[in-house]
C-alpha cells in the first residue's frame, strides 16, 4: 500500500492487521485522487480514545471505521472528518460519487451542488455540508475535484512516501 502523503504522525502509529476486517470489494478505486482500498492488510489506528480500522485512502487521507461507533471518518494529520453513519452507507455514497466523477470525465458536464448532495442525504441522513461528502460534492460542483491525472502527477513528483 502507498500511504497518503504528509501523514507522518499517523503512519508511525499504524498497526498492521494481516486480514481484511472491512469488506471493501464494492468500493471503487480512482487513480486521479489516489483512492484505493486495502484488501489484503488493513491497519489499526488509535486516536483520542477511539480505535479506527483504516481500510482505504486518498492521496492525502485515510478512510477509517470507528470500532466504538461503527461510523466512517476521513482521517487527516490534524483533523477527523465525518463521512457516514455506517460502512454500508459509506460504500453506497462512495460508489455514487465515483460513478458521477467517471460520468463527468466522459461528458464534461457540470453538477448542481444542491441536487447532488440530496442523493447522498437520501442514503445517509446524517450527512451535512461540512461532512466529507458535502466537501467532495462541493469540490466537484465547483470543478475543484480532480478529473484528470494532473494532481496525482504533482504528488508523484514529490518525495515518494514509500510503502508501509
């Protein structure tokens, strides 16, 4: 696994789990933002009295399932951002989002934030504009989300983080 860039404190505290605790087979990888899911080994990460199973990442974040609550979060060096109430809702939202991204790559259409975020809220009523999906949909609607490989190429020119 190539870990996210810039998360040195987190990388040092990971405990490898030699099996897949979170079934991520229905999640979609996306190279242009470094999204991948861990199917052979996952990682245990403890922070602020909670334990997270890290089951995937983007180029700059980890996806983690909180063992205490069953909720899914995006974990960064200085922040933990709420994603979904359940892993099932995360997988549905993740597929919805990546399928829309792939559609936009082909069509170059634009999306309207309010209409698209409602689809996520129908899957998981706990999603807000400040949660992970609210931020992702905003970035996509404002054309900030990477639809090309330019961002990933930029990170690849930086010092390689190495495998965990």
